C-alpha cells in the first residue's frame, strides 16, 4: 500500500483543520458519527446511502435549530479495527483469540476465523476507497441537495415523532427555497445548496496500516487513510507508539478522555500532540459515563482552559454507558446517552468553554441495539435486529432524536 494512491488529499485535511478551528471558537459544531466497526459483510450501497441520509438529517436539524454550520465527520471508510480489553475470550468452553475487527480477523467463533490475516488490510483499503468514492458522489452529485430535503426521511422513520418533526423542518426549508427561486435572488454560493462537504475519520489503531498510507511534502507528514484520526482511551499514554505516530502527522487528531484520565498527564499529552497550540489540530473526546460527567469533567475542562490550550471539546456519550443485559446483549440505554450529552453541555456552560461537538456510534439501518428512545426498544426487542459487529449503535430514529436534543442544548448554551 506504500505505492497506492492516497485515500484523502492534503488539501482536504487542511480544510478540515480550518473548519475545526471554527468549532473550537464556537462558530461551528462538530458532528462525528458512524459504525462502531465497519464490516465486510454489511458493505453495500443501500447501507451507505441510508447512513449518509441520517447524517444529513441530523445536520439539517442542527443547522436549522442553531444557525451554526455543521462539520460532518464520519466514522467510516477505515473504522475496521477495535481495541479489546483481553487478547482472548472463552466461547462455549473454548479459548479463542478475541475478534479485533475485520481489519485483523473474522467474527466467526472458530480458531481459523480468529487468526490474524494481513491480507485483510488490502480488503480494508479497497473497501475504504470504494466507500469514499461513493459517498463523495452522493454528497456532490445532488443527493445532498437542499432541494431534496423533504425526501430524506427513511421509511421506518417517516411515521415516528422524529420523522414528523423533521418533515416540518423540511417543509420550511422547501418553502424558503421556493421563495428564493420566485424572487430570482441567487445565493452567494449556489453550490452550497446542491453539495455537502464530508470528511472521514477512524481510530488510528493499526499503525502498520497508517504508516503505509502516510505521505510527505514540504508542509509535513499526512496520514492519507482519513482526514482525521483519533487515539483511544487504552492507547493514549504519552509513551505509547500511537502517541508517537500521531504527534508526527499534520492531520487533525482526536484523543478519547475517559474516567481514568489524570489532568497533568492530559496537559502533557496536549503539548506533545499540538506543540504549536494550533486551533483545530486537537479534539478532546470525553467519554465519562452519564453518572460521572458532573464530577470528573469540570476539573479537566477548568485546567485545560487555564493552560490556554486550544482544543475542540467533543462528547462521546456511548462508550461510558455500555452495559450487559441479563439475556447477554451488550447495549446502551438511550436515556443515559442523552443524560451524558446534557451534562456535557451543562459543564461547559458553567465553565465558560465551548461544547464543540459529539462523537457517537450510529447506523442508518433499523436496528434494535440501544434501549429506549421514542421507539421504546426493550430488552425483549434487542434480539429482533441486533446485527452490530461489535458495539451497539443508535438507529436512524434514535439518531434523529439525539439531533433535536443537541439543537436545544446548543441554543440553551449560547
């Protein structure tokens, strides 16, 4: 892959960094979401279209409700590896290597399937390239046009409360566009009505893959596997190889900040990853858990602010709220997800800092993986459409419900 074309360009990477600088300043909002782990099995055009449609819906709800531009960053076209707490797991009394994402091995519960296979890296690269090409064609080819906004409701969302609220927004936008057309007023940037900017990101976990797709020019080193990479909560120690790699690239970088974070170590990490204190370079993605945000987040935010560090603050309300049901399903309660988002905004309001964005796991498919929401998914319902390759994801209806909450929280914080 060292001789393969880059998946993303230097110019796109620089443009994302500039847009994230606006997020850090409170002039835009970061919406980062997608699959917990992409898979080879679920790769098809319909899933990609449905995913982009939900992300566009969320974007429209946020823009309409807040008046802020939305920076759309997908967890897609590269999110194939997952960190695991243990190298092995016991399944039906047999110890097997843990499934570490399709980039490493297969999910089937056999020794042969769980063996690491380097040929999978080629398949990851090829699928990522196809995914990027397809999403770009949709985003720039009219699919994302505001003139089509009233066609974005998925069939299974259309008759839900969220679908009805979105339909109301779509009608208002449609009427506004018709008024503009009737008056023959031309917007300053007509392309903005017909196209959508879209960036990709994933956890930079497999360093050999990332290194093979890193390119250099006079301005520095660029990891061209994605526009943005992030470091997970398990690999953010300042002596970790992942930190060493990330400090050497010009891309925007994210860092997961969990309950075990020590503020003094975080400040050192910020200096390592962003020594020039460049706006838009570094995003801190907090993942505390709904019950811990009010206690753990304020001192971190306070000391980072006092240090004068320029960061984007983003909330991951998913990973700190994972639990297992009595019937064995890994899930998340929608109420806990919403509670963490609300607490995140309340902390930043009290500290006088900018709650810049959210980072969440979602899909455009009608899955039953997270409990609650307007659909009132119960533990009994989980077995109906629980198809995730790793962690439970919000479905389209729950994602749209989250977007309406975010719009209200942003307005309340302004």
